């Protein structure tokens, strides 16, 4: 057995153990990981500084984007503590495995249950963002899955230091007679990815987190199901009835709080009525003058900002008011750049989003609830918001504790994927010697009862069967 096959096989063995452990045992392991990481903080941040110093040279040489560099940082104020808190938050969440979602009495003494269970083995491939190792490890263990992780070479030293602490924590599980040493494994080279993508015998789900190129490469090179999104091309539509103060607050937040994030707004759709008043110029001022955003405007919005009585506002920022081109509306900028397009109605906004968006997250700003509901029904995206920033598209903000990624797929998991997206289900049938030959039509045959068994919301097999 070659090395990569061995890694996948070991992960499967660990997954087989994980699907049998109790919620209490999961909590013990998560707290061990928390403690080991807290003790290793100095080593981890020292490793992170090495990665950042090396990455900065790559940025200066034009070989690494500034957005990827920003995602690498773990030394920023509160970032390490937030990463650790994510473990505690996940530990406090309800265990998603072992829940009964439906129950049917097929006949007396013959009961069928649909019960949530772990997916199995996850292969998670990500670029930069070393805290992903901790997020995935915690989510995987809580949901009963094993994980194989591959980070970008830019975060190699940080990921190695984090992995060392996690492995030490999992090694302690051996004292309880459980072999979980391989429940979380990290691989290093790009060649490892190619080999792992062929391990459909042992790996159940691939979750890529990174650039469009990375996600597309994985989707095209594996038979394993892929959960993820290629782009985060989010739009915000400013409807005719939108309030200026609310619009400035939401749009500035959606673009500037973390431009490199996949939930940052990249396209601003503006109702044409706002170009006839000072509404759009005030919004543009908040973006350009106050926050350094570059606007790539269509003809109508560009003209509105170049009027003689308006142009003076942007005199010192002329370079940040630019004409757009068609490709700007298909671009995930991941920086302080925003494409602007004028529309005549919510219907036009919906049409534009469905044509150019990435099915991630889109928002409408309006005082008209009926218009908002029509927009949210008509836009084909994992997240649709009314009077709220697209930056809310995040597992932590949704209360998931942390997220394994964001999915724009139309499968079992969509949007920010937390614990619920890491379980599927199996059917468990409890009988007393029942055989199919006893059922049907004709003399001596029985009919199925097919009676629904009432559930109370948090049922498990134990609570239902006593």
C-alpha cells in the first residue's frame, strides 16, 4: 500500500471508530485539543510569523496576491483567541449525529427510522487561512468524521505547528482504548492532492476552500463528491425605496470590513432613481472618500459622479472613479473595488444577479417587504438578505460555531456549512423475524401499516425505543 493510500485507509479506520463514540467522549477530545492549542500558542504564532515573512516576499515579487496574504495572518488582534473560542462554541452545540428525523411503523414490531450519521472521511483542501485546520478538526470530531487536510504552501509552518498540537491531543484518546491518532491528518504536497482525489474507496467528500482555479481543478479531477463554491461574487441591490443612512451602513460594511472574504459584496446594483438626487453621490462619497473604495461604474452611474456640481467631491480621488467593462460584473475583486450597475427595477436586478452571480449571497435594500420577498424568492443563491450586509454569510455568525466552508451546490448542504452539513443519514429497521414474503395481496398476505411514529424534536433511537 503506497503512502497516500495508507493515509486514506487510516482515515477510514479512524472514521469507523468516530461514528461509534458518544457525545461525552467527543467533548473530552475537543477540550483536549483546546488545551493543547492554548499551550502551544507561542510556537504556533512564531510559525505564523515565519510564514508571513516568507509570504510578504512573494507579494512583493508579484507571486502572491495581497488577499491571500491577509488570509494567512493569525497574529492579528484576537484572531488566535477567536480560533480557540470556536472549539468551545462547537463543543456546546448539539451533537448532529444519531438524531431520528423520521420514523414509520411498517407493521406491529417492524419499525423504520431515518437516523443522522457522519459522512465518513472528509478531504479538505484550502489556501492560506491556517485557522481552517482547527475549525475543520473541531467540526469533524463533533460530527463524527475523520479529516484529511491540505493547506497552501504559504501556511506550511503554521499548519504544521497546529497539527502537532492536535495530534498530541488525539493521541491521548488511546488512554480510553480508542485509536484516533489518524482522525485528523495533514498532507503537504500538491502531488498528494492529485493522489488523494483518486481515493474514492476511502474518502467520502472533498471540500475545497480557496480560489476559483483551485475549486474548478478539484471538481474536474475527482469522482468523489465535491462540496464548495468556486467564486464569492456577491451583489447588493439598492432599491428605489431604500433609506440613505441604512444603505451607507450596509454597503460600506459589505465591501470594506474584509474585502478578501468570499462574502464581500463585489457588485452594487443601484436603482436609476438614485442618480437623479444626491443619494448615489452620498453613497459613493461614503465608499470612495471615506473608505478608499474604487468604483467601476457603468455609463449612467459614471455620468452622475462626473457632473460639474458633484465632481468636486471626488477631486482628490479621481483615480477611484472608473468606467466599467463587461468583465467587471463577472469579477471577484477581493479588494476595495466595487462594480456599479444601474437598473430600472428589482426584476432587472434579479436577472443580472442570476446571470452574473455565483449563487453565494445577494442582498436587497428596500423599505418594501413585498419587493424584498420577491427578490429573495427570485434570486438563485444560497443566501438572500433583506436590509443586511452580505458579510453575514458565515457559519460563526449563523450560530454554527464555525464552518467547514460555503457551498453553492444544490445538494444536502448549501450556504455556510457547519455541523448539519457534515452528517447524512441511514435507515435503521427493527424487526422481530419479519420477512417480505408475508406481505402483499391475496389470501394469507398482510398489508403494511405505514403509520407515522410521532417525534418530539430531539429524539434518538434510545429515547424512542427505551
